[in-house]
C-alpha cells in the first residue's frame, strides 16, 4: 500500500467524514442483514402447520434459536391471530430495515463524495505546483503532450480507478467481514469450508489482474505520444500545409492511435473479466456449500443447524457474492490506477535542483554588480559553460554574442536562476545568489525573450503580469513606451481585448511589443533582453529600440544579440565560443582584433 501513501495522506483532512462513513456503512450492512435474515422466518410463517413450541435457548448468542424463541413467545401471546400478526410484524421489520439500509447507504455516499473530490483536487494542485517549481531544464527532456497526459489522463485514471473505488475498498471488505462473522455464528462447521474456498478464488483473481499495471503504463505513455503529435500539429499547421506534410503527420498520429487502441482493448477485456469471473467462482462456492451443508442437515450431522437456519445461511452467503464481485473489480481498477500513480510520482518526486530558499534573506535592491566567478554549467555531464569570469557592473550594458550553441542563453538564464551553476559562484553585490530568496532575486529582473510569451487573456492582464496592483494609467504609459498604445487603441475593446491562445490574434510585432511593455511596467533594475526587437518591422524596430535604449539608461542590462547592429554601443561585448569567453571588449576594439567578432560582423555586413 506504500504506492498509495500520498493519496491516503490527504485523508487526514477528513477524519470526521471518514468516521461518519464507517458508521453509516456498518449500519447499512446491519440493516441489510436484518432484511435478508427475516426471509427464513417469513417462510416459516407461511409454510409451518404445526404449533410453534416455545423452546428457550441455552444462550442469547445462539442466534437462530433465540429469534425462534422470541417469535414463538410473540405468537403465543397473541392467541389465534398470532401467526398472522407475526407475519405482519416480519413484513414491517423488512420494510423498516430496507428503508434504514438505503438511508444509511445514501448517507455513506453523501459523506464520501467530498473526500474523493478533495483527494483528486489536492493531487491535481500538488502536481501543478510541482510543475511550477521544477527548473526549466526538466522540461527539455519531457514531451509536452506527455506532461499534459499526466495532468489529465493519469489523474482522471486515479479518480476513476483508485479514488472512485474507495467505497468498494472500504465498504465491501466491511460488508464481507460482517457477513462472515454472522455466518460463523450461525454455523462454524459450514464456515470452515468457506474459509478454504475464498482464499483460492482471491488467488485466481489476483493472478489475472497483475498484467493490468504494465498495460496501463503503456497506455498512458501512448496517450502522451498522441497528445504530443496533436500539440505539434496545432502549433505547426502553417508549416505542415506549406510543405504538404499532412500525410506524414496523419500516418504518425494513426500509428500511435492504433497502438493505443489495441492496448486499451486488452486492458478492457482483462478488466471486464473481473466481475463475471468472481460471480462464477462465488456460485461454485455456493454450490459446494449447498451440497455439503444440505448433506449435513439431511443426515442430522449439522451440529444443531436446522433447515431454516441452513436457509438463512444460504441467503446470507448469497450476499457475499455482490461485494466480492465489487471488490475484485476494485482490485482490477487499482492495478490500473497504480501505473497512473507511478507516472505522477515521477514528477512529484523529481528533484527541484533550483532551491527557492524561501527562508533566505530578500535582496531589497541591486547596488553594485553581478559577478560570474569561475562559473561552469553542465547539462547531463555535457559541458555548456566552462570557467566563465565576468563582472557586470550596475548601470552597464553587457552584450553576449556568438554562434548558435555557444552558451549565450544559458549564461543569461543563470542570472534569474532558471538553472543553477554546476561549478563556481554567481554573486550579486558580493553575495552568492543562492543565499537570497529566489522570489526576491527574480523581482529585480525584467526579461524579454526572442519568442513572445503571452497568455490567453486581455491585453491589460498580459502587460500587468505579476503586477496585479498596476493602475490603468501605468499600463497605458508602459504601452506607449513600447510603441504599443496606438495599435491597442484601435482594437474594439482596447486594453480589455482578449488576445487568444499565445496571443494568436495579434501580429508578431504586436505580440513582441506587449512583452516589452510588460518589462517596462515592471521597471526592474536588471534587464535581460534576448534580441527583443527581432519580431518587429523596420519602423517599429527603430521606435522600440529607442524606447529600450531609454529604458536601459541607469539600468544593468544583459543583451543576447543576434543582430549585432543593436549592440554597437554596449559597454562590453562578450564573444562566446563552445561555452568559453573567446573575446571581450568594445565594438571598435574587437573589430581591430580581426577575430571571431569581426568575422561575425562581416557576415551580417554591419557597417
């Protein structure tokens, strides 16, 4: 049960509900037994023709004899109408007991529903929180579709297969336990046969359900692949259509979808076998008890068990079959849910390599410098940055240039701690960046990426991301600086216009200007710009570049430059090659060296 420990840990928030569920379940079971247990005595009232004798039992624990004794006393006290009145009394007991059974049955579900929904809600929330905590590097090796599958399909699987069977895992064993206790009280001798057969049937069902966990894991993986293909298709429709790649994507989707179809068929066939198999095995056991018990009763060797007691035993045993079927189905479902839990646990137990250090001191302001001291960074034992020594003084602009894969983005990502250094130290104002709280470090920084990252919300909400207290005037001023106010004003709903998924209702240049406005509004002392003007047209590029230049005044800026014309006036240009600093200096000085930088400039024909 260790694999379910996380789910069970959520139950501690519902102690009262759990206690009520147990109470209501037991009461429902007891009144169910009363209603079925009255059947033999109902038959006795109809078919008996001899006078009922009052025979006092040796003990109240001799259940059948004690009920017969009380029934006989009642009939005797009522005279000639006694049997009819007793029949009416039994009918009344059946009606009342069935009503109470169903009342408590409903109440048990009433208190269980919030528990099940709460468990799923907390699991989903914990998984989402973990996704927010995990470093960006974690998602490099993960398919987005697979992560989405874990959040949707796997949690849905847990909801139906594990949490959805909580009542079966609690109520059915309770039901079986109470019935078995009553059966032992009625006839210990017959019950010995029962305790021989039940473990055998449980073993057979257990053997058949073992493969469900493996099949369920394969199914979840295939669904993740389906979602990944779908995500790639929706995100790349223009390219797919432009290159006539519909057949390629269709075949890829069809192949994965067919594999998912076959594995789910196997799972369904195996799962659907649980209920009929358990019912058949239950009937086999019932037939054995009928033969063995009937032989004992007819031969007078039943140890005091008479015919009506035997009928009551058989009636109560038939009530074992349904909870046994339900329990075996729950067991099959649990095997399916186990695979889903394992996939979710992979994320929940993934190490958070970037410690948030919530108890660390908050950095209130940036005063002096950012220093890379002998910094190295490895990704899965592959060196990305090697022995970087660099000081970025307050108010200065540092440009990072180099060919693709040189380590520019990785170096910039170390500052907001999207990754942590593998070797050396990264210091802000002489203190290791890890010693500060992560939230306070990132609050000092504004980031504009090459690809605009926007959310399906209004223009105003996207500009004020993370700054909910910003006023409308502040938002408008930021948009004006980013050269976005004019086109926003032309929208039908202005700043309240919804921009669609990833901002797809806007042009590329409009999207980028919103991300620049977002950085302007935050007004941070440190700016990280990843070629922020690359998506703009010529006119907007010039206007926004001027706005950025104004915004960069008296601020510390780290600029990842692809267009080298935008960083001619940087205070220092760092040329990276294979993760190392190959050259550094001003534009003019680097041009005179006639090295890597000059070659890059000449390739872009910068004059």
